[in-house]
């Protein structure tokens, strides 16, 4: 069986004929005889909320401590960001990113979500949206099963088309984010 090394900034974790587990920072080996490919993967970030004030109130009697949320989404190494929503603890992000891919069935697609409070020239604060130990949320989407996995590729954390809501656990900078993953086979 022939294998092709695709250069998308990832390395192969395995070289099984029908499945390649993709891990960040590694290359991906794909089976060139696979015929069912994902053409589009879409991430829709619907909403971000928090109970916390992200910025100190610099001007008395001015309501400027609420976060100016924006999200940064990465699909298979390509990253895009939404526009900030000013002074909103409940922000309807409504950001969509679609990426055209040619990934054989059985391969996993790396996806990362980050949420920030825009602070202009002083540097943006990253909100904690991960219920685990990191602030950002990294997962893998496997089109053949429709499941979203943690990087162990055993722990299912969601399914395609369903709303997923995550809440970070860091005090003072945690937030909740709601998103969906969709795809189209062609």
C-alpha cells in the first residue's frame, strides 16, 4: 500500500494504512488510495460569556472593565480571528471559519480555539476556556466518526453539528465559549 507524506506542518504519529493520528507539531502520513475526502470543515463560535471583569476600571464611573471578547480559531494550521465586541460579558461572537481540506477518511483534523479580551496597545488578555489545565482548547475532529476528541484520540468531547459549551476553571480570567463543528463531504 502506498503512503504519501503531506506537508501541513504535522508529523505522523502512526503509519497504519487506514488511520493516521495527528498530533501537533508532527507530519501526517496519508493513504493515497483513500477516496472519501473532507472538502470543508467549518467552526462556528456562537457565544462567549464571563462573570469576571477583565480590565481594571481606569476611569471612575466609566464602565470599561468588561471584556472586549474576540476569538482565534485554527483549523489544520490556518488561523483566523473575529472582531472584538466592546464591553460585553455576554458576547454573541457569531464567528465562522471554513477551511477547504483534502484529508483522507480516517484522519483527524487538528482544531484550536482561543478567546481573548482585546486591550489595544497594552496586549490582549487570554481568557481560560479550557476545563483542564490550559487556557485554550485543542481538539481533533475525525470526519469518519463525526466525533471530536482530546489529543489522546480516545476521549470523545463532542460530535459534529452539536453545540459544545466549555467553561474554563482559572479564577478571575475564566469564560464560557459555545461553538459547533460542521463538515461537508464531496
